């Protein structure tokens, strides 16, 4: 990195009594990049985000955000942050413009300045025509865009986004991705958690995958795919468990699931030919490129974690 990282953590740890939520992780976020935290539920993502946001103290290690210590300089850091929580916490009894006005006053901004910024932000998130609308009349996607506008009222250098598109339909998700990409073009640093692998591939310059409170992989989406999985994936549905053992060694990583067999390979069509040459005739065959989701499942497993 040519300049000091905007966020830097060494051996960062978070404990709740005897439970270790974050176990000695290292990472750094450069100014202007989009950085992601991926992991199953309980992996430590939200605990890490709360420490970065200067609302939860560290239990060990060192953390610097915007060059400052979150425990000592929490208020100064929060003045320069924009935070989009996982659940929208807008005031439903106020209209769109009033939500921005009240939030702007928390930062001590003059009313005229808040109105000027509000006009620009509502235009940016495509809500300019809904300024006087009650929040409870907005769709889920509109509420999410308003939450982002609210988080930008103090013109932050760093945005923390926790599951920014959870629960949105595909059109709303893509509209939000566009707004976040435009923020990145403006030089805003974005740090996000997400359960959507396609979202991470679309938005993140770099990311870490967390599992059981530790970082198990770090890199760009493309680097992680090239490092941990084969180039293509073949999915076979055979309708019977009898064929599964005979496919061992036919490709790369073979995973026998209840409903299908998943095989990693660098030549999907060639592998399908080999399957047919063995006299096997699956009910359906799917050949696709490997994705970040394949990396995620390879590293963290398929078991559900409550």
C-alpha cells in the first residue's frame, strides 16, 4: 500500500466472557477500496465491524481506524464514519427529508447545510421525488437507499455496511450495487459484510473469509477462486447413490451431496465426456464456471451454523 491503511488490525481479538468471537485476526483496508467480510453466521464478522465502528471495545491486539485508536478516539472516528446497519432503523413517523434532517443534527450540521446535502443525496439515491413521503410508505429497496443517504449526510470517508442488500429483490439489489459503485468512484472507502457471494464478486476489491472466529483466506475474488477451486464445476444429478463411488478421481475435488454430485475440474466438457465413457448417464448435467460461493463452501463447509 502506497499510503497508510485506513483500517489496520493486528492480532485483533474479541471475547464475551469465555466465548471468543474474534480470534487474533490481521487485516488492512486501503483508502478508496471496497473490502468485504464473508463467513457463516457466528464467524465473527459483526463483532469485527462493531470494533471498527468504535462501538465495541477490543479484547486484545491492536486496531487503528482512520489513524486513530477506537477506544481512545471513538467520538472522533464516528464523526467520520457512515454506518448502514443490517436492519433499517429509520423513523417511520417522519418523512424522508425529516429523517435526514434529524440525523444531520446529530453531527451538529446547520439546517441549511443539511437541506443542501439532503437534496444532493436524495438525487444520488434516486429518491428526490419522495422527499415529502412518509417512510412507512416506501418499499424495502427505497428504505435501504434512504438508509444509505442518511449514512452519507456527514460526508464520511469510510462507510460500514452490514448485509446491505439482505431481503431485497434482484432489481433493488442491482440498483443498490450501482449506488455503492458510484460511492467508490467518489473515493469513499467501503467495508461490508454480505451473505451474497455474487455481491462480493461484484463489489469487493479484496475480501477475507472468516470461519470460527478466524480468517481462513484473503485476496481478491478472482485470486481466491484461482487459489482454492478448479476453474469449472460439473454438477451431476444421477437419481441414485450407486454411481457416486465410481466417480472418485475422475476430476478434481468430488463432493457427493444428497441431491447431486459436484466435481471440480479445469475442463468441464471433457469431464462430462469421461462420465459418459464410463457408461454413466446422469439425469441432468450442469457445467459452470467456479464462483466465490464454491470457495466459500470449500473453506467453511456446508453444515448450517445457528
